[in-house]
C-alpha cells in the first residue's frame, strides 16, 4: 500500500481537528475528482511499517486531535492494510474517532468481508462516488448531494442507514 499524502492537522475532512491519511489507489475514476493523481496504486510513498509507526506515534500523542480521517484514492481498495493500521490506532486511542471517505456505497462495503471489517472500525463513512451533476459546495465534508455521512455505530445498532445531519458550512 502507498500513502499519497499525510496532513497532521486539518479541519476539512471531518469534525474537529483531524490527522488525514490519503491512501493511494482508486478504480472509481469519478469525473471531476479533486485528486485524480491519487488513483494510481503506485502514487506517493510506500506506507512502510516504519512510516506507519511514525504516523501512529504522531497521531496518538497529539493532545488536540479529535481523530483521523482516511481519504484517497479510496482506502477501501486497500482495506486489509488500512484495517491493520486503524486497529493499532483504535487500540492506542479508543477515545478518538475514525472517519473514512469512499466511492463505494455503504451497502457495498458491508457486503464484502474485507471492506466490512474496515467499515466497522469507522465512526463515520462518507460514501458514494462524486457526481459532478450533484455538486454542492454548501454541504459539509462532501462534494455532491448523493454522498452520505453515515453514522456507523447508529447504523449498526438500528440495522438501517443513519446519517449525520450537519448544517451547511
């Protein structure tokens, strides 16, 4: 797995102050994607064990972070490798949240065992492909109206999709 980018502090990819990991690789190829350079699975740098531990140390020891966000590319194309890192993060900081962006719909994620495992480790999943015809810059944390902010815990508890309803930014 490759890491396309890493931002130690951001307020753009979820609520609060978040560390953001951009995972290389995406096959959705959404027209109008804000990061087509991240589609190649070889883009960025190898996410070596050493680099993973370095970032894990930074984020677990940052006193102001509210959590981490996985972006891409699409982290669910590298679900097994991401799951391993997120489990380490969760073990070290169970008080922080995990958000993830994906072009898959939530229902697709939970139908695939490998992707479901990563999905279940997340608190919020922003799902769905970016659709230029549905573009809406007033929506918090997403680019098009079809994308949902899934509250994973509430969805698991109810058995129905539960979305977060955040006001326009």
